[in-house]
C-alpha cells in the first residue's frame, strides 16, 4: 500500500511525510487477519451462507428453529425447501445471521461457556434493554448491537 501525502510547500510537509511513513510502517506490520478482517467479512456476506446456519443459531440460542425463523420472517415451509435445496441466503439475511452468530458466541464467552445460564439470560426480560428479552432484539442489527452493549457491560463487571 502506497500513500502519498499532499505536499503544498509549507513547513508542515515534513510532518505530513512522517505521519504517512508511520502509518505505512504500522500497516505493513499488522497481522493479515486485522488488515483484511472487514474485507473478508464483506466478501463472506456477499457470497451468502446456507440456510442450515439458522439451525446452528437455534442450537446456540437454545430455542426451537421456528423462533429463529420468526426473526427473519421466514415461513417454516420456505425454510425447509431452501434448506433441502442447499440455497444461500441473500446479503441482508446473511449479514444478520453472521452478526447474530458472532454476538451469540461472544455472549457465551461472557457467561464463561455456561450455556444453560446464557440461554436462560437470552430469554429473560432485561431492564437495561427496556424490559424485553435479548433474543427478541435479534431481528435487526440495531437490536443486536444493544444486546452486545449489555454483554460488554456484563463482561466488565457492570450489572445489566
């Protein structure tokens, strides 16, 4: 990656060059997973995931598949057909699925892999979420972010 600073002949040109060189050195030494993480995520979203991923979400959340399908507004019969035909989800549903799975796995870490306690928490009304269950907010990215915020608070010792 080559970045050329805009040089205008002022005394600040030397500082601009130093900042660019520092950035390039830091970028070059960064692990590949950090540098390309968002790029890989976007590529994965665009490629789509199989509908079978929703089974994994249901298992991780400890709920029947029909509850997960309701978050996506997908009828059971449509889901069964798409799963049987090994169809890929569209980009919006894929993004929601990936973010949902990441959040569920993060929550399990916060609960020290105590899946029973975590699944109970997912289905329990939480005051800091406005008295709704965390799982009920998994129908949108914004809702999932609210759940993540509460999980971060729990991870750092704040009551949620």
